[in-house]
C-alpha cells in the first residue's frame, strides 16, 4: 500500500552487514559475528544475511559459517539467510539448518568470470540447480543479480537484458530476485529505465561508490520498490572489483525513512549503538554519515 504522497507505508530491510559487510574486512571471529547478528536483531531487524558457505580460501572472512549459526539462538520469526555460490555450498547451508538462501548471478559476463569463475550462462544453470535442491527442502532462494545497473567491464547493461535475466531466473526457480548495484553505477535515471522493464516486485542492493546509494534508495521507494538490502555502518564492497564502495548504511536508511514517516520496525538509537560497537570489532570507522553525525533530531555534539 502507498500513501497519498506516493511513498509506501513501510519498507522491508534485509541486513547484510554480517555477510556482505564483513567479507571485505579482516576476518572476524565467528563468535563475534554471531554476537553482531544478535545485536542487530535486538534493534528490530527481522531479516539478516548472516553467513556465506563459500570456500574460506576464496573469502577468508567468511570462514566458520556453521559456528556463526550455532551461536545465534534467535527468535523463530527472524529470517536468517546464507549466501551460497554453488550446489555444494547450498548442501552445506541446508545441512546447517538454514531456511533461506541467496545466490548471486551477474548480469555482467566479465564480472561473472572474475567473481564466481563461471560464465554467466553456467552461473544461471548453477543457480537453477541450487533452486531445485532448496525447493525439495521447502527453502526459498533469492537470486541477487549483480551489476544490474552497469558493469565496470562492459559499461551499461541494457534494461531489456536485465529484464530477460530476471525472467530466466524466476523460470529457473528463484522465489525472489534482487537487483544489485554492485559497483555503484546506478542513478535515478538508470533505476527508472530498469524498473520500468522489470517492475517493482524486486529487491534492491545498493552500493555507495559514487555517493548515490541513499539518493537511489529514495528514488526507488518513489517508484514503488519496498525491499532493500542494507549494511550496518555502510560496510561492504566487492573483493572482485577494487575501489567499490560499501553498501548503503542501515542507519542512514532508517534515519531517512523515519523522517519520511515510512515504517521499518527498526529502532535508530539502538542501531547507532550497534554501529559504534562494529567500529570496535573491525578496528576502524564505519562510512555511515548518521553513525557519526547522528540523526537530525540530535543536538550537535551529543553522543548515541
């Protein structure tokens, strides 16, 4: 449902900081990653991409996924997802009790080769195989289509091609599709072009490489999108595309949506406490603006 001003009544946020955010950092102990997930849930977050069942040789920061899951002890209503790169990863995730999977397929052929060492077509076939295995366990798969708004290798990706890939992924068993601005090439104009083809029944995964992530999110909710991936502190970036900015920051998004009167179910003050704790875990400041300046309702110089 939408309001008279065209904005939605509420927006669904999937927190990806524990996975996408931390994969670009120096490895954090599984116990600390589990503690981060628990802290995020206490802010009101009910959907978390917590781990990745990927080879620790490929992404050392994601080692110990089963240990992270064993340390969660979350309410049943909280959705915990795992990213899996292939059928083997899906089997491990399902064996560990995961009930939601995410899989990445790239709209960019060149990025696919560098990211998962498969052609785009091979990656789509693998995603379909993962969907088949997950379906037999009644586990939904959200396929994240990376580079949906442009590739650092090929440049622009035609909106018609993005739409074709979305249709192919859904035909292959995807329960949902999320369009990812993996290297921060999206603008409101490009978002409009793509969403005009795909429709707004998609998630968006936005990166802030060029400082447009929050602008793009506002444009997207104006267009009618209501599902977004965000990361605590604005952490993240792709190890396969140097120079990529982090994800749009969860606290920046919640601060904006609070001001607009769009419900998220997330407590901003509690979120800012977690953001401060994350800095201690990773050993440096987070990129989030609101994490340091505070929301506009806070007096200058006061602390969270």
